[in-house]
C-alpha cells in the first residue's frame, strides 16, 4: 500500500472565471471522455504486471478519469483505464477500484489523472494499493496508445482521385477553413489522410493559431513536433504542458523547435515539463520577442537555475508569469519584478525564496500600477509589514494569500489591502486564523465587485458579519466559510436560503459534523 495525502487547489468552475485564468479555445476529441485537469505520478517498490488498483478517496470522490502506466520496453505511456467523472455524495469516502486485463508487461511507474470541474469542493485522497504479478511476459501489450502511428504524420496516403471532385473544392478557402475549425486536433490529422483536398485544408496554418497539445501529452515526442512544422507559421499560442517526460523532448530540440516555428508566439504554457532548463528559457527569451504569457509552473529541473530564471527579465513584453512551485530564488525574482510590467504573477509555494517579505515589498514598489492578479499562496514567512505593501497595487482584481500563518489580521494589514484595492473580485485568505468581522465589514464597505471570497479556518467572525457582507456585496458568487465557528456552521442552510445566488461552502471536521 502507498500512503499519501493529496488535496488539490481547485474544484468546480470557479477558477475558470477568475481574472488570472488563461483561456484557450481548444476542442477536445470525442475519444477523450473528460479533460484531465490534474495528475499524480507514483512509483511502486518493484516492477509488476498490474492487475488491480484501489484508490482511497476520503472526501469529494469521483474525480479520477484516467489511469496510465509506463512501458519501459516501448518507452511509451499506456492508458490502461479511462472513464467519465462521477457525481457522488461528497461526505462519503469510497474505494475507487479498477481491474486491468491484458497488460503483458511489468512496470513500476503509474499515473492517475483527475477531472474536478464537476466537484462541489476539493477532492482528497488518502492512499492507494496496487496489486500486480511479478512475472516475465512473452509479449508486449499493444494498443492505439503504443502504436507507432503519428497523429501528426506527414506520410503521403493512397488517394482516390475521384474523391478530389466534390462540393468542398468549389468553396472559398475562408469557408472551408471555418468549417474545419470545428474539428479537434486529432480529427484534423485523421481528415488530412483522406484526400489531397482535405490535406490542403487541414494543413492550413490558420487552424493552428492556438495549439493545445496537453491532452495528447503521452503521444508527443520530438518526431511528433517535427511533423507539425509546415502548419505552424501562424502559431500564436502553444500549450505543451505535461509533455516531454522521460526525455521524449530534449532542451536542445525544444530550442530548435522554437527557432523554426514559434517566433510569433504570444503565449507559451510549459507546466510540468521536465525538459525546461536554463537553455530552454534562454531560447524563449531570444526567439520569442512577442511573448506575453509564460506558464512554467511545477518545472523543477535541477538544470533550471538562476541563469535561466534571470532570462525571464529580458522578455520585455511579458505580462503573465506563473512560477508556482518552481525553484526560483530571490535574486532573479527581484530582477524580474523590477524589469517587467507584469499584470499577473504567481509565486505560490516557491520553496527557494529566502525572503518573501523583501519580494512582496518589491512588488508593492515596482508593480503597483500594473499588477492585476497576485498569487502568494503558502508564503509561510510572509509578515504584516510586507502585507501592507500590497495595498499599493490599487488595480488588483485577484489576490491569494492563503496559508500564510504569520499574518495577524489584528494589526490592520488586511484592512489596508481591502481599502487600498477596491477593485478586488477574488480574495482568498484561507487559514488566517485572526480574520474577524472587522475585515468583513471593510470588504462590504470598500469592495463592491467582490465575487469570490475564501475565509476558511477562522473562528473569529460571526453570523452577523457574514450576513452584513452578503447583503452589501451583491456580486458575490462564492463564499468559503469552512472550519469556522459553530455558529456559522449551524446557520449555513439559513444563509443559503437568504442568499441563493451565492455558493456557500462549509466543510468541517467530521467529528464536528457528527456532533452538530
């Protein structure tokens, strides 16, 4: 049994309507039952042929949509189970169980993928058990996912000349391009094999302005990317998140790919890409002069160090930067803050930052007029004087300061932010235990556009404070009062009746649930 505790930061559709959300108009293929939004990878002690998996979902179950394992013989990931997300009672634990048949190879590397858009609150996983057989197999598992077929292949196909003469050939190219724009990436690749006409239409660069390869991460390698070359002359947005693991994409190849295909990029998303290193960021800075959005969250390569991070400061047009869980430290981060006019910045859970208070002071000085969203979640050493500096960012629409345990609301630092940032629409203050009615009254007075407020974990505010807040903030859509006082917990249904347009979340310890 593998013991682990997992709780994600997102659930439902709330994050998709936040000011910091990067939108992408991408159509998923019909073969993908549900979009994977998060994942975990885990190793077991030794390689076995997997037979059965049990996952203990202790809260808000039903988010697992895909199970994969890695085949070392073919150097490919294999989908061994996929299914639709399930709507289940949120308070009931369940043991998700799936049996595997026909897996004729041994492995020790597995991956679970999650879809949580339908969930009412955060899902939690407590542990898992994998059953397998230790044996030598005589044949390899075969499936579409392990086929050598490339969905982006350039290979010429045998074509019936008669099929060239049809109504589509008489239509203007703008019309055919519009029709084919409703196809997902995989369908475009398949359609391109049916006739020369379809290939010409499907290779139209206008169809590849916004290319999201994240759903196909297990298929993407260097050959895959090379085969796309002729179609990417108009490419503006590229999402390679999750791609390139197990050295399927190397830093040197990525630099060449940028050079020949991505010089007009305005948005580049590389979340959880293990190939991102110093050379990659140097190449991005040099070859993508128009880049406005860069997402490298969870890129934690040992070869991504100060030199690479400092190159971000040279991306003069950058306005969106996501550094969540990267290993950036103080010096390059300060240089980035001083050099760029960022509108969106996430430095959440960056464990190598030594002095978060100096960093936040820098933000208050250099980004005060430009910054719109700021994520400093789990900045465990953040203190009140630095918090006050955030109030200088008067254009803030979104701020996440959750799980910053050294913040004492009693000193007035939170009120200074609320009063100095009247445009706030999303404010997350989870686990600030000293938050009280005083802050709620201040929000009601100064932040009329507030839509999402998380005040989880404080027992200092009262029912009267929450009612006053909701009566004044008419645009409120989400309010999280989980782990609050008994008075609040006992009156959640009453509040929901009074304010039916607001989704009020109130999770609490199960012992408390039983008692009340």
